[in-house]
């Protein structure tokens, strides 16, 4: 059986590391595609959506009281600003600290990979990261995170430890997918009256690339990029690894490995999440309002987090070994 503090550390190790990759993902797309944007697009128009995606608008205003948004400021705040708890640097630090607590529950290869990743990142970010070097750094981040999770797939026993690791990763991924879709779909539109109309190729491409599914989407839908098909793919497709449906299904499988929900609250919240995604089409989602639909999804995901805390992390999972 497993102590609650071990379960919590496994969960947050994976969740923080997934957050590292997600933060690098949205920053990377903006950095790489800065030059492809509309020539009339200001830095604020290009970078403000990222602050909303990672919920850093308040932190930005606190750090930069003039609230002038520039590429260098956003990169610094979201990548290496030690005073921003949600920056990539701090998320990786927390992932490593939680991994250190559970070293006997993960493989040596996983620990060594994460520790070396941390040491290299600490060195990379010892000085200010300029935009021209950022894309290279974010590519390094993607490789290291992929290596860690690949090792978790190939070296961990499929028991409770693996269940909590998968649960943390998938829950964070679902949260970010919903935020990226919501913010990109709405804030990048010229005006609210055009919600549901086709965006230009660049904007839709940026959205899909933020979710690492541009090529996959184009193979699935060969008639171009439309709001209806993007929502269908990103929200409802059970085979796309970053879709909301895939993540929630994976969370259900992880909870089966974990077992023993003392109060049943976690199971109830998961059933509510699955019900939210079942029996609905992309057309119905857009008709009722994508923003409202995703808001409800994120609220239910937050309720699941609260239930996990109460059911698993605030009490022992059985007797101590």
C-alpha cells in the first residue's frame, strides 16, 4: 500500500513536468511564428493570449505595472522569473523535488533523466533568455520531457505509482488543452461577432501546432481547417492523445490502477466529467458556446482535483509499509 504523501508527490511530479512541457509548447509556437503573423499585429496582440492561457495576467501586471506587453517580458515571466510560481523554471524545480521524494517508486533512469534535465535548465536560465535563443531552449525542453515520460512508460510497474503518475500528467494536459482551445479560439478573433467563422490559416495553424496536432489534423481532415472539425478533433476524438476525451478516458484507467476511493467523491467527479463529454457533437458545443462548454469542463476538472485531495492525499492509502 502507499502513503498519501508518496501518492501526492508522484501526482505532482508528473503534473508539474507536464506543465513544463505545456508552457514551453505555447511559448515555442509564438516565438517560431512571430514573423508569420499579420504585419499589423502588435506584440500585445501576439503575446497577451499566452498570459490568459497560463493564467498569468495578474502576475504580469504585478511584475510590470505599466502593463506594456513585449515578447521579452512574456518569455522572461513564463520561463525563468523566480518570483512567478507558474514559470517553467519553478515548475521543473517542483517536479524534481517531488521526484526526489519518490525515488524508490520510480526507476533510476527516470530520476537521472529528470535530475540532469534540471541541472541543464538551471545552467541555461542563469542569464536572461533572449527570443532568438528561446526556440532552441524550448525544443530541448520538449525532448527532455518526452524522454522522461517515455521512460515512465517503459520502466514503471503498472500499479498505484504508475497510476498516480499518469493521473497527474493527463489531468494537467486536459487542463491546458481546454485553455489553449478556449483562448486561441476567442482572443485571436478580430471581434466577437465572428465567433464560429473561419479564421485565417495562420491563426488556426498556430492553435493546432500549440497542441502538437497540425499534421495529424490535416491527415484526418483533408478539406482544410474549420472551427467545427477543430472542436471535434481536440475535444471529442478518443484517439488523439491531447484531446479532452482521450485525457479523461486515460484518467479513468489510471484510477482503476489506483483503486480504493475512500469516499467515492473522485469516482463521482470523474463520472461527471465523462458525462460532460458524452452524447454531444461539435456542432452542439459550438451552438451552446465553446467558451461556456470549456468553462464547465475546467470547473469539473477543478472539482476532481479537490476530490483527489480529500480522498487520497489528505489521508493514508492504507497502512504504512
